[in-house]
C-alpha cells in the first residue's frame, strides 16, 4: 500500500500517552497499520484569524502542489517510456524513496526556517523605523498592512497586479507617478505562451539528445516539489490541530500506513478511539459542510485531524498514453527553489 493517513490527536497527560493509546488500538492487538510518529516543529501560532486564513490558503496550496508532483511524475514516466522500475528509481525525495522520506520525515530547517516566520506573525521590531510612522497626531494614524498574493517582491519593491477600466489607465499612471509607483510596460501575449508550448514539444521530440539533462532536471524538481508537498501537509496538521484542539499547543501527529484489507476496520477503530473529541462525527460521514478554517467541504470528516498522502502518483500506462503538457516548475516561486 502506498497510501498513508496523516492524523493528529490531542495530548493526554503527555503526547507519548496519545501515541501509546493509538499503537495499542491499531497494532498490538490486530495489526491494522504500520505507524510512525510524524515530527512537526514548534511553530508560531499567531491569532485565530491568521490560523483560519492559513487553513484556507494551505488547502489551496496543498491541492496545487499535489497536482504539480503528479504531473512531473507522469512526465518522468513519459520520458522513460513507462518503464516502471526506471521511473521508481528516479522518483526520489532528498535522495531516498518516497515511503522512506515520509516515514522518516524531519522538517527541513535549511529550506523552510521556522524562526524567521512570515509578515503575518513575525516580530516587526527589526523591520519598521520611527520615520515610517506619523506619531503624536490628533488626526492621523499609521497602520501596518500585510498585503497577500504579491506576484513578486525583491529587496525594496513589491509587484502588484491592478485591474481597471481602459479609459482610466492614463489617470492611474499619472496618480502612480505622483506616488512614486512605477507602472511596468508589459502585455500578456498568448502567442508567446503558444511559442513556449511549441518549444516544449520540440524538446520532447529531440529527447534522445536531451535525455540525460531532462531526466536530471525532472529528478531535481520532482524531489523539491514532493518535499514541499509533505511540508505543506505538516503545516496543515499543525494549523488544524490548533484550531480543533485549542491552546496551548498539545497534540501528537501520527503517520499510519494501513494494510489494504484492513482500511475499513482501521477507520472504525480510530473512530471509536477518538469519537469523544467530536460527538457530531461519531459516525463517519461524507461531509458537505463549509466551515471556515476547517476545510470540510466535499471531503470526509472525522473527529481527529486527518489528511491522506497517496504515493501512487500516476496511472501507469504502457506506451506513453498519458502525456503532460509543458510545465515550467520554476514559475512557482516559494515552492521550487
């Protein structure tokens, strides 16, 4: 089985006790699953509003990166002409197979440092200066605003997208100049995008010459995407656990690998073990509710935090029947470094 269940439950007297209870229920008596502790670092919590917003954004990011991982994996299968053994040998994360990476997961502090934080939660003491504020005014106050969804930012500028009526363009540019904003001269060109796709097609037909570099490129970027995906799962578990179980942070994250024949029974055992956490989920339901911050829409809901990780990344077809369109992984800033 290449399917894993990433779950969390609140700590009892200790998190170790929570782990021991789950182990006793799922392995010591009936061998329903192979279990591993899933290590999540001590992340900064922030406010409730921040957590709810992060929960929604992480759900979208999870889905997006999941699709990237699967597309790159399928493209690897296409390039290697669907040789299953060769594909599996090249789909690695940080130099190890995917199951090993997941079951031995450790937060990568080099790629994703937790002490730096984001503008949503980090201390601003080392960022703002006195001259940034209007002080001691009866009529004016300076607010600090974190603006999400920047297209790009460098050391001293942020790139925003603005949509407005054509007739207002000149007036907008004038006002922008008055405020020392620079409007870049750029037009979205479908022909250029089409040319990029044609270039990918050309490279695909010339893959004998480019085979080695292409496989290496795919290996590197698959690894980076998969690592990012599992870190996103870790973030989701942390955020949802705090939202469900409250403060202070006290939960145990656990990775379960169910056996194929025991999945239904395992779900029943977990439901019995944790049903006291949420009486409304005493029966496993296919939930169609939309509760902000909990991401329950159109997915199964359980009394414990649960996310599925499926390492079966593509439908294996002989002869390259499934082919992915050109994919520029480096166009995803923040994910693939």
